């Protein structure tokens, strides 16, 4: 199927079958799609926390807007962004990049110096707003990969970030949760969205076409 057909197929699942688990091989493909996502300056300013342990999921449930999905899905992917930019974080990424490309460290120092000049004097909350936006590109690619594999998903911002951050110990990692994806297989009897027509605003309203 084409990408468009896969996107037409997918929907935000409202109920998962707790007895159906996604294979490790398929989860790894979804992770890889997120890992390969483009990010501002190539910094990959977020991490993906994968949760499949049922005890951990139960601890996350009190913070969920849809607790049944949190509990019943096969896996939860939590996208957590850097809480701030630091010189160490920027240098670590670029040192790794130059090492992998067999280039001398500092090869891109003029660029990394500019990044530090831009970000390091900004308030942490401003920088977090920027790092958190990077997660949505990866989230979209993960959803598309899951759709290609015919694995059901539901992206979510409907959760208590403080609960998720505390349960997963994100503060100690210098991270803050932004969004998540419930991954699994739909419970066709309870998933009330599945039989409904997919609806999006029409192209002529969606696109503001500026041409001569």
C-alpha cells in the first residue's frame, strides 16, 4: 500500500485488545522510523521511552486521560524532550557526528558556537518549547510506520506530564514528557471509532493556494 493509503487506513484507536501484543521486530521498525526523523540542527533533542512492563503502565494510569488505553495497549512510546539546551549537549552530538564521519572534532565549531550563542542565554522554558516541537516530527513518522505494518496506534497529549515524568524518572535524565503513542491492536468491539468514516476538512479549505 502507498503512504496515502496507509494514512487513510489508520485512526486514533480508542480501545486496545490487551491480549494482542506487537512483536519486538515490528516495535523496532517503529522506533527506527522515529530515530531517523529530521530535527533542528540534527541535534535529536529528545529521547523515546518505550514502556511495555505492565506494572509500570499501571503506575502511569492515574495520569492518563484514557486509562484503559494506557493499561491495555501493547506498548507506550513516550516522547520526552531535553529540558534545556546546554553546551555539553550540543558538543556531545557534534562530537559523535564528526567521529562517525571520521572528521576531526571541532570541524563544525563555527556552527555549534552559533547554536550556543542562540540558545544558551534563553530561559529554559523557551528552549524546552523548541526541543519539544522536534518530537512531533518523529511522532508522525512513527505513526506512519505503524500504519504500514497495520499496527494500531493512538497519539496522545491527554496525560498528566508530572505523573509520567515522576514514574519514569525523566527529571533525572534532564527530560520532560511531551507526547506519547499507544501502540497495539484494536479491540474491535470497544473501539467505537473504527467503523466510522475518516473525516478531514476538504482540500480546497485545507490548502491556501497562492499562485499568479
